[in-house]
C-alpha cells in the first residue's frame, strides 16, 4: 500500500473514483472545474494505491488564493478494503502531517455532509461511523453538528418590524461588536476560541475570515435601536458558489427581545434585492434560538454537516 499526494498524471484515476454511500462527495466535473481554478490542487489530493489501483482518496479544498487547504471535502475508501477506518486514518494522518510540515498554522477541518434524516438510515449512519473514527484518530477531535439551511425567493422576504436601523461603520467599530457578540455565544467554535484565545483574538479571527470571503465589505451594517444604541450586526456575505447569510448577532444586553429576527430579515432583504436566487446559512444544532429564527424567516434545513477539526491551541 502506497499513500501519497497526486501529480497531474494521476488525474484520470482520481476522477474515476465514485462514491456510492449516502454522504456528500465531489463528482468528477466539479473537481476538474475547481482544479482549474486552484481550489483543488494535485498536492492537496491524496490517494492510497495498491497494485496501481486507487483504493482510497482524500480531496482537500481551499480558496484560489489559499496557501494551504481549508477543508477536507471528500474521503472515500473502496468497499474491498477490510478495515476502511484504519486506511482512512493513515491517509488523513499523512495529508495533515504534510500540510503541517509546509507551514499550515491551523489544520484543515473535515466537513462531512449528510441528509437531514441520516440517523434513521443505517447506510448513512454506517458511512459516517468509519469516517468519524478516522477523523478522531487523525487528530480532528473537535466534533460539531451543524444545520445547512437555504432560503429561496418562493419563501418570501421576511418582513422587518422596523425596530432597528442599519448603518455603515468602521472596521474598529465592527471589531468591537464582534467581540461583544462573542460573549455568551451558543456557537460551538466561538465558545472554544473564547476559552482558549480570549475575546479579542476571537473577534479578530471572525472579522478577518469574513473580510477574506468573496462578499463585499460595504454590505456590512451595524444594527441600532431608535435611541442609537448598538444592538448587533449584520454581515451579508458570499462563498465561491452563492450568497450566504454570513454573520449576524445581537449584543448580550439586547438578547431575548427578538432582534435576531430583525437582523436576519435585513441580511435576507439585502441579498434578495441584489438578485440572489439562493441564500445559504449554517448554525450549530445546539444553537436552538438561531435555528428557530432561520425557520421563522423561511429558511429550510437541507443538509446536516458533521465537522471535525483539530483542537484550537
């Protein structure tokens, strides 16, 4: 068994791999298209081969401008392999070790996509089980379950109650509100970062991430009460594929008043009025208030994402 990154001559064998399990995976056309854009790369694509046959494949993804990959999009082991979790662990460990040796300051996470009803499907539960074992064994021990939601025009733009006004602001003002919103957050990653890095570093990391996204900085707004007090912020954003909700939040002293609905309505309105036919969003399954706000605004759950990442240090 040989485990290695691919080269350009491996392309035909890489794209010939198909996944017949009920999990999200990357099809050949998408891989080839995004390979051309630099979002997949031969050195980020790892395979295990035996007798010149690809028996396992891991596809790591990054933005076209990324120096290191951001996420593992697809992990597959051929059904002929007796112990898929063991081979997947070896494949993940080899790839993650190589990225770390090349200077990646944070290891890419593993983003595993499932149908919303996966728990009632033995095939889906089984497909998750060996992948989860491999992710944990390879050091991606922080596990979060997230809802992936979608809004489409037929759902209608949620009505604003007019209780907040939305204004532009400086980076410094936004950074302060990012910091305030992190306090008491129900988001799993935010809570982990707060515990390890503190509020200032957590806020800076959140803000820097959204500044790096394809969305425009001038879409961002602070939410203010009629008295001019800051209630929260709205950060409509985008991925390389579509518009998304990005980031929203309400500062601690104004939580519990339903302002999250007003902020989400503003983000949805901005995206819809610019012509978005699809707006995506994610939230942890443990963040019940946010999930309920999305439901009220007409967003429906389309996927479950199990996310495995290395502990923040």
